[in-house]
């Protein structure tokens, strides 16, 4: 007999970045962070977990290819989930002993893996949520975020929808280093995100390795963690609660630039942004100048892709401006009209056209959702 459960989990893109660990085994961060959960209609990991007494050992496939399940991060997640299942089994002898059976986990991303599109976040969130469903755990998203964090730090934020914080916590065992909902997606549903895919290749320096190098060598990083981020977390939560886009945008762009400055301050320096990324920055600056206020915000993770946040009411002026330069790539929201802001921007236009292979238009979305079992 085979037991089965399936889920989708969303991608999240941080607006206050997680960068640096105080405990590399538990993925305990040196600063709190905050992200926007993106719509699972556009970007998602789909994971099915099954278990059966006929399976020989735990297995994991991603997009059809076998993954190493023996890694410490995946093992930590499986161990924690089995321990919670064992508590249920210990209370009632009629409950099937699923915790003793091998697991078969099958995952599919509907976007390029490791393109700096937060695939590990959606991946671990989906893995943890699928197994929790399979085991019928009464665990809250908060408890599951503590488990998913051990798979990949940013994954803890993908257990919630909308606007999500991750409290760095203080305890050595990490029990207070969990994600929390700042506001649901419905609080500010006009939020839009345009992802400019500048590279669908695997990234140069993984975030895990990059942040370790930064912690070891950057003095700017220490300043960021101690003095910069705590104030920004407060200001960002207030901006979201007040639906104050200008404040949200200013904090988002500043924090991305501060994070990339600590990367440059790392020894040897780490460059995640490239010429295409910088052209996207120039475009956003121009769009804001033309508008006379901040109507778009850019942010970059551990790779060159730009994520541009804006409000639906400014779709023409933001997405339209990029469309006028990038032309007929697929992925634009239907009906977006090209708005020309290209005067004096020939070089920027050329860089964008050359470097961007694909756009993804999406919005803020909900947390993991159960899917039809298959
Ligand atoms: C730049 O969560 O991928 O995207 O905990 O080592 O798996 P590990 O790192 P990961 O780092 C994400 C870094 C970031 C910023 C962010 O998402 O907050």
C-alpha cells in the first residue's frame, strides 16, 4: 500500500536580504530578513511525497533526475519530520507506522533551477510541506518553517504567503529562528513583480559558499548585520502595513545595493550583478525620474537576474518601459503597452536586449497549496 500527498510551494524574493550565518549547520542567520511570496500560478515547485513498506530507501528526484538525498540539509528535514510523525504513532497503536517506511519524493520546478530564482527556497518548502501532509502532522507553518530553514535558509519564508519576515532568533538550537506573516497577499494585492532573466545558468558562487566568505572577510557585513538591517526590518514592516510603496521601494533598492556592496567587500570579491543587471538598475532609475517619484524598485539575489517590484496601477509605466526596449519576448502581462523612455538610453537598451533572454510577469501570492494527488 502506498500513501501519497502533493503540494505546490511558492518562490519568495527578499526585499531585506538574508546574507550570513551564525550557525552553518542549522542555517541560523546573522540578521532577520523579509520577502514577498510570488504567485504559484507563475512560479512554483510541485512535490509529491509517497511512502510504502515496499520501498527500499529514501529517494528524491528533481525534474526527472536523481538527487543526492544523503546531504545533511535534506537529512535534517527528513529526521525532524519523522520525529513529529513518531509522536503521533506513539500515541495510537492503530496509526500506520509511516515513519518507518522509505520515502519517494518527486519534485518539478516550472522555472529554470539554480538560475538565482530562489529554487532552493521553493524546493525545500515543498518537500517539507508535502511530507507534513503525507504524515498528517498538525504542525503549523511556523513549525514547518523551522524545519525548512535547515534545508535552505530562505526556504522558511516560502511556508507563508504574502509579505513574510524571518526572525533571526537568539537561541542556539534555532527554535526561535522562524518565519512569520507580516501581511497576507490580500493586504496589498496590487503588488507586481517583473523578473528579468539575465541568466538561466547555474550561479558562479553558491549563496551558501558566498555568505561564508563574506562573514569571514567583510567588515562592511558586520556593520550591515548590526546597524543597518534591524532598522530596515522595522521600517519595511511599517511600509507594508501602510501600503506605502515609495517607502517599500526605497528600502528594497537600498537593501539590495547594501547586500551587493558586502559581496564586493568580500575577499576575494563576489560579483553577482553584471552589465545587464546594471542596465536594469539604470532603467529603473530613469522610470522613477520620468514619473517624478519611486514607482519601481529593483532587487538582485545571488545572480544577475533583476526582480522589479511595482504596483498594478503603474504597469504601463514600468513593465511598459521595459517592453519598449525588450520587445516581443513572451512573458509580458497581456495588454501591457510599450512606453518609450529611450531618449539618451541607447546603450542601456542595447545591454538589456543583449542580456535578457526571458521575462516573467507575476504578482504576490499565497502560501503552499495542496494539489490533486497523482
Ligand atoms: C541572496 O537561502 O539560498 O537570496 O541557507 O545557504 O541555502 P542557504 O542560502 P539561501 O540564501 C539566499 C540568499 C539571498 C537572499 C534572501 O533570499 O534573503
